[in-house]
């Protein structure tokens, strides 16, 4: 290998690293600034010039946050997100498996409709879904949000799992059925364990939407008992001013669970989006 080629390769590597570092700084700076603001005393938040690192960090805003009862909204968001992820992944696994393994008349139309539904703008569905929930008596309930979030995210989850199931050789489940397993037993004991990365990827997409959604939650619910965390955070904007301390503290509390989940499952998420059932 010639010296000039080595220098070019090393230069290209350093350029790639620099680009990644810049992207990470730009992406993470708002989170860092929010954390810094949430730890500043109220008197220091609007000082000029602003300080990146608080000189006298305090948990005053977090204490104020939890004293106002935000824990109730965290529990509501946790309930809605958990049941949405479970329901969506279970239904998507069954539908994705059927689409990946069986040939039937109209299959191409079903796949086209799944893609078409994913392209529909969410705001355009607000009025009909609100009316439908009202007819069912599910407005201002956590169950109504769970069903709506599942319906909105199910096409994407089906598409992700359909693609992943196609990468798993049918010989695995055929061997299981020769050994006496039924089709559902082969799916549960053979295919689903091999599809863990795909299941996690679909679950993370669903979790991100259900945990962070504001528009659907604020339109469908006017009850404080069914209010989720993003809607509760909106209350800290205030009418006459901004309560920046509690607002940024609430934002930090909101993003930490999702970040932790992604950190824990990032390996499975990446392989679920790019990998298959069999690794070389």
C-alpha cells in the first residue's frame, strides 16, 4: 500500500469522524441546554450572556415539578405507551407473518394499502377519529388513546415485520412443524425468537410515537385524569410568560425514559432495521 494512498485514507477517516462529531454536537446541544437550564436557579435562567454550565446548580425546578403532581401524567403516558407497544407488536407480528409466508389473492393490494395508509397525514384523521371515539364513548380515556395509537402505528409495524420475516428461511419453521409443532407454535417458539431485533425495532417506533405524541392527545382528551405527559408539559408555557425552569425540567423528565430504552436496545434496533434472521 503506497504512502499517498494511506494518507488519503487516513484523511478521509478523520473527515468522517469530524462530520459525525459535528452532527452529534448539533443534535445533542438542545438536550444539553435544556438540562443546564433545568438546573439553574430561576434568577440565572434569563441572565445575559447566558452560561452553558450553571454556577450554582439546583434541583428546585424538579422539586417544584413533582410537587405539582406530574407523576400522575408520567403514569398515564407509561400505561398508554406500554399497552400500545404490546398490542401493536402482537397484531403486527401476526399480520406481517401472514403476509410474508402466505400467498393469497389480493396480497399486492393489501401491501399497497399499508403503504398508502402510512402516507396519510395524521392531522387529516383528527376529525373522523374524534367523531368515531365519541360514538364509542372513549373520548377522555386512556383506552381511547391506546386504540388510536395502535391504529396509527400498526401499518408501519406490519411493514417492518413483514420485511424482517421475509429474511428468515422457511426451513426453520418447516423443521419445527415436522417435529410436531403447529403453525402458531412454530411462529411463537421459532420465528419470533429469531425476529427479536425486528420486533424491538417495531416496538421502538411505536413507543416513540405513543410517548411523545401531543397533537392526538390534546385533541382527543380534555380530562385531567387522562392527560399524558406531553400535554402536561404544555401547561408550563403559561399564558402571560414562560416558566422556563419547570418547563425544561419536565422536558428532561420526558426524554430520559425514551433515551434509556434506545440505549438498552440500540443493538437490536439497528440489526432489526438492517439485518435478517440468519447471520453469515
